């Protein structure tokens, strides 16, 4: 059967559109983006009316609109009125144990399907990489997953098993008991580091915490041996700080040569002695994970991916707080004071959520940082350029020639209001647009 010229023309246009979309999404396509405000991720002034070229998985040119023309055959994407920023990086999380679909928390949840589901949730919210910090119920699976590139999913990073005084000396609660390595002696500490080094791990996570006296505490001579062995193997040590003796522990860990803290001091206000130690160790970084403070905005964003019963629980929690007149959160305020002080003292501020897999926590963290005195630009850099630097993700964190093309297209400017980081229009990971609509549909469908 023959078609009319009009029908043929329509078919031709549809075919051309499909080809354009395929070219935009294809791994070898050249894509020219133009017109957006561009936040580089290194703290420099944004580029207004930017243009940039993505070829394969990388930025191959970044500049201003009009400085050069797109190459022949490139797909052109008009981003006028949008803001582009690097994808976020979560430097501290514990994914895999919680199932976001039903809220269960169990070692049995630590399966490939659940980990991939959570990495997809990270991608949905514009996070390109997530470092799992020491609670790997199946280390072999974790090591396998870190080497994979999964479409529509963030990159999985892992420190393997963390080290505590005993296998129950880190986090408490049945789902997490027995996962960490135990080290009661210096030899055990060094042996654990050697095991992790043999598995290609870059960072050692240590818990320096007695969980309010419920478990043994990693002793100073043991964590010194761990730090020495790690440094001998070109590895770095990141410390969990307790809620009861964090200030004293942090001071000694700085003296011992620790490389970073995955919590702020949170048992008391830091003192001048600690701030002097911070200034004396300018390469040590902190990844504050502020206590979550639910808001209507954050709940609305999570409602796009989480089950209705979880969202309803959050709304009830928020309503209860509002009914009390929104009293100050003392723990949050303590974190704020200490963040302000160490930031003013020059400590490197990175970003970690301590989250369990919903993927949204990075946006909550950078908002919290601005509530505690950082500018929106400083908060964004903490979660992008700085995180890439301290985690040695050399191709991530900034939008520049040669870097991996992982970035978020926003409907509003987060430099004006940091919560605009949540107003996501599109997400690109490794040069490919994430199919957010398909992910959202699957999340909602699987939640029911």
C-alpha cells in the first residue's frame, strides 16, 4: 500500500527526530549544549551563556556561546534559561542493607538487585558516584560492582569492610552486626589493612567508638598501627567519630596521621586546641553529615521515588514538629557551630550523607551547609570538586575539557537558592542522559 506525500513527510520527520534522539543518547555522538549558566564546580564564577561539547563520555570543549561553532553533525541542545552544574558525589553512605521499596533493614537485602536499585535512585537525583563506607555484607559483590558501568546508575565505590575493635565493635543493630573487621591488636590491625590492600581498596574506614559503652573501642595503639600500615601501602584512613568522646578522639587521630573524618565532632563544641590542630594539618578533610531535618520541599522530592506509607510517616513527623513550634534541634545546632568553626579554620570540607539508599541526601546536606554559614557556591564545591579531589575521582567533580560528562541540568539557579539543586530538568552520566521518567515510573510501580 502506498502512502501519500503528506504522510511520507510526517514519517520522515518522525524518523529524523528518532535519529536525533538516538544520536543524542548514542555512545559515540557529539552533543553541543548551549545557552545555560554553567557552574564549573571549582569555585570559579559561573559561565553565563555557556557552550560545551560532549563526545563519548567526556567534555571535549567548554566555553562561552559564540566562542566557537559546533562541529558538523553534532546534535544541538538548547539550554537557554537553565543552569548546569557537575553531578553530586556522595562521599559517605551505607547502601544495600535497607530496601527502599519496603523499608526493611537486613543483611539479606544486600543483593545486587537492591544495590543497583539504590544506585539508580542516586542517579535519579543527580548523583554520579557514591562511596559505601565499610558495611559490605558481601564484600565480593561490592568489589565486583565497583568495576561495573551500569546505565542509568551512579558509580558504586567501596572501602570494603571497615575496621572496629571487634566485628561487633562498629555499628550496632542486627542488620549491621558482624560486618566490620575486628582488630584488638596492632598485628590484627595491620593484617586487616593488608587484606584490604590486596582487594584494591584505596580507603580504610575505622570506627573509633564504644557506642555508649556497649562495645569495645578501637584503641589508639591499634589505630596508629592501621594508619602506619595504610600509609606504607599508599592508602588513606578515614575515621568515624563517636557521639561521646569525639573531640578527644579527633585530637589524637590528627596527631596519629588520620587523613579524613567522616563525621564532625559531635559530642561538644570544638575548642581552640582542636582548631589549632586543624590548622596544623591542612590536608585533613571532614565530610560533615548533618542530622536530617525534614522539610515540605524534601518530602515532596522524595515522594517521586519512595512508597506512600514512608512519605506519610515523614509528613506526620514534620506536622508534629510544626505543632511544637519547630523547636531548635540541639544536635543540628551543635553540628552547625562546629562546621562554622572548622571551616573558618581552613579545614577542607567535603560532603557525605551517611545515607542508606534513597539517593536524595546529598541535596539535604548542601542545604544544611548553607544554613550553617557556607555560601551556596561553597556547598556545591564541597559536593562536587572537593569530593572528587579527596576521593581521587580524577575525571569527576568539575565541568572542564577532558573530564567525564556527568552533570545536572536545573530549572533554576542554586547559587541564588541552594534548594534549586533539586529542580532537576535532566541528568547526564558519562555523556548519556539518564531516563529519569522510566526510573520514576519503575520506582512508583515497584513501591505499590
